[in-house]
């Protein structure tokens, strides 16, 4: 799976910074209209997990709601747009502050499945004292991750397809833009298949009880961090600047693999975990490198990966100004690599963009320095 910004964020940032109020309002309306229509069209009328007909999908949170409640201020959290330096667009995709009721939500399964499938991992009591996340909990996390990404990718594919048809509120103005849309569409469809396969793997582990995931880091911090995160990340480069996932590989049988990262703020502590699929060899060297780091560096590397690769993280509002640095904005605004036809410079590009060696150049929200309590 490839690291791309959402289509609705893949817009000219200089234009957004200089947009006049009337144009901003019109663009907000157009974005809201397109996204609302596409989400409505993408609803199949059945639950993605059990297949039963539904009249109203459950609003599921990609990160457990209790984690957001532990960092909220007056029911609000801060999202990626405030760090990217984009203006507040007013609609949900562009808000700087977001109500926890809409932060990271998706609607693709029924309420019964939502309550049943994620019960263990969404129970804060399972992260207290000496408890270690179980195979069942990791399978539930992986399943939630891929359900969310499947939903997200289907919407992005629909957005791209709409761009290529008449009647869209946004126009493709030249052949270069058309080529980019077509290329992204091909990659997104490949990503969707990979997400669906990974979802089925998590489903098998959950249903059979067999070992399917390897937990190689779990830490219960004795303080509450101001950030919540949960997602699968396809690392490109390891800690020694070696390639983990070759995003330039054009072999259709080449599989991009993920590492699952979770940062769960609790009432008085924080659970942090990293795990991969059992038997995955792609991350073996990274795991050995990571194990040799001291605890401060481990947390710093995790923090750096979240900001470099992640999008769906949410932060306490009161830390926003404390971490507003040019270095952090540069990391968050890293433009995803889509395509390159020169093999001689491919590894160099990956290393330049995704080297983890600069982890200590940005504020580490997992350190005690930024604790909420």
C-alpha cells in the first residue's frame, strides 16, 4: 500500500493560502457536495462484515472513542490540517479542530458488528497493569484498520473516477493532470485489493483463534500523551536507510506490507504498541534495529513515523502552538512518491524523503515533556 494524501487534500497549497473569502466559500460548498454525494453513492445497503441489509450504518471511530475523550478539550481535538499550515476550510475534511463525534469516523458496517468485533481492544481495562495485547485484540485492531482504509480507498477511487467524467465540479485542465489521475486510479485500485486481502487475514485470525500477529513492542507509559493514533503504516526505509517496501517495484505480485502502530491515551497512562503479521520478513531488520534503541529513541522514532506517514492522528488542542515548528511542518507536508522512471535514483529518493535518522528534529509528543497529565 502506498502513502498518498487523500484526494481532497491533494490541492495546491499556495492557492489555498491566498484564496479570497468568496472563492473559499464556493470551494467549500463544492467539496462538501462532491464528498457527500460520493459517500451516499458508495453505500451498498449492506454491512461490509456480515453482509446483512442495513438502513443506517454505524458511525465507527478509527481510533477508540475513549482515547479521544482522554485528550479532548470541550469535546474538540486538533487534526492534521492545522499542522500542515492549511487554512481552515470549514468543512469536516479541512477543519483545524474537530469534534470527537466526527474525528476519524467511517460508516461501512452495522451497529451490531461494530459493538461485537472490537469489544476487547476497545476496552480500556485491557491495557492496565501487566496485561499484554492478545492475538484477538491485535486481529481486531488490524480488522478496524483495514475496514477504515477500504472505505477510504473506495471513496478516493470514486472521487478520481468522477474527475474523469463530465459533471464534476472540478476540472482536469491538461494532459499532465489526466495522466496523474489515471496513474493514481490504477494504484488506488491495487491498494484496495491489498487492503481487502489484509482484512480477510485479520478476519481469519479472529474467527480461528490462531496466531497471526507478532507484537514486537508494547509499552505502558506512566503519563497521558496528547496524541491518539491507530493505523497500518507501509514503511519505505528502515533505521539504517535500507529499503523495506520498494514502492517503485512494478511487479504485480510484489506485496507491500504494513506495520501496525497504536498510541492509545488512557485516563492516567498511555498504551503504545507496534506489531506485524506473523512470519513477515520485510520488517525483520527494522525490528532488530529498533530493539537496540534506548526507550527515548524508540518513542521518538514512533512519533516521527506517525507524522511522516500518518494522516489520521488527533491531538489535544492545547499542544498545537507548542509544536508549531518549521521542521514538523516539513515532515507532515512530505509529498508522497507516485512514480519514477529512473531506477538509478529511486533508492536515493526514498532515503531522502523517508529516512528515519531525523527523528529527533521534531517535537516528540510521546515524551513526558508534552504529557497532559
